[in-house]
C-alpha cells in the first residue's frame, strides 16, 4: 500500500511538471523589449522615484494635448482621437489613455472623500469641465497605461506590473497632490498636466495629475 501511495505521488508530480514551462526572463524572452524593469530585488517605489523626473513626466509633457482640442476630437470620433493623441498598448479592448494639459479655474473642491477631487472650468461657464484627482487616494492605472514606453512585457509577471501602477499613483499623491493648498483652492486658476482614461459614459474626464501649478483667484 505504501509503495502504491508513493508511486501515485510521483505520477502526479511528474504530470504537474510536464504541464509547466520554465521561462528564463531576460532580453531574449521579453518580446524584443529593450528595458526589463523587474528583477530579484524588484522595488516599484524606487523604480518610479528614479524614472519620475527623467522619463515619466517628460514623456507625458511631450505628448500632452490641450484638453479642449482632445474634447472636440473625441466627440467627433473617439478611436480616431485615440490613434492621433492617445495610447492603449496592444489591447484593442482597453480604453484610450490621453496625456493632456488643462488650464482653467477651480469651481468645485471635494476634500471630504479619501478620493479627493477638484472640478476645473475651462470654458468660463462656472461649471466643472474636467475632474482632477487631489488624493490622498487615487484608484486605477491611468498613469501607468498612458506611458508608451512601459508595457507588461517589461515585467516578470502581472503582480509586479500592477505594483508599478500602484507605485506611480502613490508617487503622484505624495509629490504632486499633497503639497496643494487644500483649504484654499476654490476660485483659483490652475494649470494641470496629467492623463485620463476615456470613458464614454462620463461627460467629465477624471485626470490624474503629474504637475499642478496653482495661481491666484
């Protein structure tokens, strides 16, 4: 009986190994990717801190389009606007992500929710045209998915790819959103550079900022 038991275990183990493929993660197995960010000492927060001012912000600023231009283009044809101004990697089912720059006046402020926001009027109507995150909590992966030099193939697995997105949000919260004068934002002019994921069900895109400049009232 003992022999049969160990034999069965050996067969199961052999079958499990037979169904597995061990892949060495290097340049040759990363679909031609030039940069592989994951490693045995993977630290997404350190990675983002290193890349923020040298790669991430310059990439978004270079591709950022005035929101009013984006709004008109998206209204005419979302996919055409996405191909011209946005980015969504290789997944045709994913939403388009748009780098953008917004200038206007803050007309709504929500600092009561953990997902704090401000509403910015870009038309002079007195109503918010876009919503901008001010933290302290930012959800989603808009910042990560807007970067055209980062993809899943740069990472060892889906978990590390997700951790990179979380680290991006955390860095934006700590270095862009927290320094804002949260008690005196309403009525002030503002310039925001950031990104949003297109959602056809929403009239007001929600922008995750990478740079915010607040002026007077």
